[in-house]
């Protein structure tokens, strides 16, 4: 069953989504990505192709990852600089 997770957007992902943080119900990272693209559109979809994700502080690109209710997912586009 999909539980609520907190999504935090950074840099270009924040600009593309138009929000800093939101709550979304999803059971996997793939489902979450689909829901946030549906909510925010093609601009965010393009940014997400280059993003990595932190799920409760652990980096992943595995979109089949199961999300626990209450998880925190950080959406991290590539950052420039050092």
C-alpha cells in the first residue's frame, strides 16, 4: 500500500517543480517519479532524467526501490562547481 512520503526538491528540480517540499503517496521510487511528473509536467520530467535521489539519506538511482511510509526523498540534479 502506498504511504505518504516527503519529497524535497533542490536546485533545478525545485525550479522545475515550483515547490520546495511536498507530500506524495507512493510505494516505489518509480511510482513517486510518475506522480510528481504528472503533478508538475514535462519540465520536471526533463530535469529528472539527470537527477539522483536520496531516500532517507541514502543515495540511489534504483527506481524499483520500495518506499516506506514517512520516507524522505531528496531530488538532486547534478551540481556544478566544487
